[in-house]
C-alpha cells in the first residue's frame, strides 16, 4: 500500500478512491484544526520545528525529518501493510481475520475507539502550557513532536470510526474534539487525562509511565482479529517508542543534574541551588503512578475476558504464549475484604487487566533500577521507587483506601499527617514553577537538567531544533 502525500489527508489506506470516507475526514479536519489552534502547544504557531513526519509504513525509512511550520503540519492516516494471517487468540483463533467488523462486536469496538481516541487530545491539552517553559530547544522540539503525534493518533481512531461506522461516528468525533482536559462539565473520559501536566518533571514522568501504558494497550490490540485495528496499532507503536524515550531520558537527565548539584554543594537539599531534590522527584512519582495504574481498569474484568474470547484484545506479546484459547490456569488476585485484603485464585482469563498491569510494573521497575544503580555508584542511599498499587487510588479494588506508598493500610489521620511526605506539596509545585523558565538559546539548558547525550536524527545537541 503506497503512501499518498498529495491527498488532502495524507494516507496509505486508499482515500483517493473512497470519496465518502474522504469527505468525512475532511469534515473532521476543519474541526480538528480549530481544536489544535485552541488547545495545541501554547505560544507556538508559525515557528519552524524540526519534526519527523510519516512518509511510509516500512520499518526502515518510514519518516522524513525536516523543518515544518507547526501551523502547516499535515496529519494523516497510516496503517502497516496488510499480510495474510489468521486470528491468533480467542474463540476465533485459526479463522481468517476480519476486514469488516462483525455486527455483534460493534458496540464494544465503538467504545474502545472512543476511549482510546479521547486519550490522545487529552494528553495534548494537559501539557499544552509546557511549550512556554521548555528547558531547551531540544526539549521543546520533543514536546512538539509528542503533541503532533498524539494528534495523529486521534486521527487514527477517527478514521476507524468513520470507516466502520460511517456517518454514525460523527457524533463521537465531535465529542472527541469538544471534551477538554480538566473541564468542569465536559471532561476527558479517563481521570488521568484530566490532571494538568504543569511542569517538565511531571511531563517526563507522564511520558515514562503513561505512554508506556499506551504501549501495553496498543500491543494488546496489535494482534487483534479485527485487522484494521491491528494494523493501525502496529503503526502507532512506531511513534509511541519516542514518547517513552522522552520520559525515560528526560528523567535520567534530571537525576544526573540533581547528583551534580548534590556533589557540588554537599547536601541533599539542592532546591536553594536551583535543582530538584530526589525526595521531590519521589513525591511526584507517588502522585502520577496511581493515576496511571487506574488506566489498566479492574484487575478482574468480565469485559476483558469477553474481548479476549472475541479475538479483539489479547495479552501483550500474545504470540509468545502457548495457550491462546481457554486461559484456565489459576492466577492470584487481591480482593478487598472487611478489615483487609485476601489473595484468591481465579482463572487467568478473568484477570487479564491485572496481569497486564503486573507486566507493566515489572518493566517500569527494571528501568528505574538503572537510575538506582547510578545513585548507588554516587554513594546515595536513597532509591526512587514506584508506589504500591494500593496507594492513593481513585479506581478499582483499592479506590478510596488509605495506604502508605509501601501498601500498608493506615488510618485517615496518619495519611493526612504524612501527606506532605508522600505527595507533592504546594511548596514543591511553587519551586518547580519558579524553575520552569524557558531557555531558547541554541545548545543551552536550564540549570535543573543535564544535556542529552546526543541530538535527534544524528543532529548535534546544539542544533536549532525550533526557530524563533
């Protein structure tokens, strides 16, 4: 499938030969442009930005790099090329994959597309003000790359809505553009996307944690029996990798600079010297991680089991499992009981959300262990840790419980008395707000973050990534 860059909507799904579908997407394009103007990165309009833009769908050479005026960026619709395959999992395993959606799955699929689509503009909206406080041109460019690609992922979901639900999908598409992150009366559908990302430490944590959740969610449908969804997710994963890199490497650079200031001033309290203390970094991890845990849903979920049986949504790296049908092996889950918790065994198929979150936690903890090794080599005893899944949750079996970051139940008075130890304080947020001053000089970095080890696409770190 060739990429048509001359079409009003760049694509490799044959829009030029499908006028009705193209008209729906052109209708959406008008509203999307208005949304981007109102809700896209603040203060960046006609600036030329060094961006990657899809020009193909092969693993090599799929994107071109170059300067694009942000107001002229062209969003499009891309899927990996089709290939012969049969359904991998569920009751349809071994049968031909679907190119059109079976009627019995339309309700579930429509909801899945709307929820996934709603997260994409939500993540742009909640971080839009960061464009005014970027610590370097390199970081500003990464934020803008993140934003245009999250926007393109919205296009991916809207395309599937229009292609498989026709004009019926217009109301859903309008809703995706009308909801606003944090709005009092028209909020984004998932709570995590209604929390403002108002500082760059939060942005790096968000990309590190939330975009990794996005990777897991996309992987779970990348082998779906609904082939257009699978191929859409596979292409989205090529872009998601950079978003996770922004978070992981951004946090590495924050920690590196924090250690430099600790050595220079021989103290853990580097806030007076323009740094971000490790204890503050930990408090922000404690704030954001529970919001991301909520995105996995209930550990025990009949809906997840039904989606597996239908062949729509599997496990991450489903091809690596031996059993793709019954999933009767027992796994342990935690249930809430009066006065505490109980470990019970349930068939694997009933705990797919919980299993996905466990795999996610293993990956995140492995990545954080690298930072902790750096801390130990520097002679620092403190470690950065993920809070327990029981801590400060707003959804699921732990909703409303009072537990410590280690997961130990505490009473309300204890939680409130230690809130400033466990979660960001007003003083923390004020300190970060004071640090968040824009740096637009080529090659320069704000004083609270170390420079990256290398630039983008073989460019130098001191490349002019955004032209002012």
